C-alpha cells in the first residue's frame, strides 16, 4: 500500500500567499446561499490566477507558448521525482553554490521532476507568520536559477517545485515600496493604489525584483511555488502529480500538488 501526501497550501480568506504584492488579489469567499434557508450552500470565490500553491510556465512571459489548458497530462501526472534538501532560513537569498551543494549527493535519473525541500512550508508556518510568511521567505537569486536550469537541462528535467512561496524576493522595489506597508496601506488590486503602483512598475523593475522566475520562464521549465508539508515525505523518490486549475488561456494557475510514496 502506498501513501498519498497533499502538498497544497490551503486557500482561506486573507491568506498570506496571494495577499502581499501589488498584483495580488486576495482569496476571499462570500456565501451566496445557505443550506439552512436555501437547501444547499453556494459560495462566490475571488482570487487571482496564482493564489496559493501555483504552477508557473513559459507562457507567463511568452504569449505564443502553451497555456495551462494546453499542457500535456503526461508532463504533470505521476512524474518520477527526487527530493533535494535545501534548508533555508528567513530572508535567505540562495546562490549558485547553494544549489550545487544541494545536488552534490543527489542521484538524478533522466527526466526526473525535482522537489526542493527547504522546510519553509512545514508546520503551518504560513499561519504563524501571517504576511511575513511571504515577505521574509527565502528566495532564489538569478545565479541560483541559472545553476538550477543548467542541472535540469543536463538531466532533461522539465518540472521543479519548492515550498518557498515566491521564487523571487521583490527586494528592490515591491517589498520596500509596497509589501512592507501595513495591510491597511496597501489596498489590493484592483484598487487605485495598486493600479498606480503597477503603472510605474516596468518590465525592467519586475526582472530586477524577480530575476529567478524570468530565468526559469526563459528556459521553458515548469516550476511550482508555495508547496507545503514537504516534511511529510519520508522517501527520497516519489511520484509527483500537479493539477492546475484548468482555465482557458491561463498563463499560470493555482494548483493541487500531491506526492505518492510507493
């Protein structure tokens, strides 16, 4: 008998992942009907396309690349995956040497998906830290992403995931100018304030803030952010399945991620 492990961050009102940056639309649920009065319950849900655990793909930057609904199932379902230990602390910026060290004693098989386990997504850390779960999270530098891509391309790997909520840190512009403010001073999109900030947040600024996603997108690898409960995986090799919300034309999507231990 194998074991299924849910690696998906739960969605709830005002969760910290999807409620920090100027482009975020916080997850919110509002009752439409009630079971006690209407006989059953329906809920209106609002969020943006990459709330919580999310799958990100080349189409985020390339309008001609396959969208979420066009991804072949075999690239996302029951993929052979290897767990790579990459322990991190708050505000750590990862560099190429950190990635090299993490893979030093890892045996990769051709085409493996990769799970980078930092520990940041364990023990409901997102509840304990609130918005600081996202704001103080470890993140990947440009050099770390380049080294990771080099390893993946050599191994013909096309999928990588981590329990770090955001691959980039937003440390130059978004964090000091937006995300570091108290919640009542950063009204979320589509507020006038958020739209004004984004109107001055150019491509150049975005790539300086979040260089690692740009590297991964340009390399045409699929990558997952904000996985959780990776500490529950006891084996070094698992089967990994990713189920993105199948929205027509979406260039990235919130997703469910599960691992299967033989």
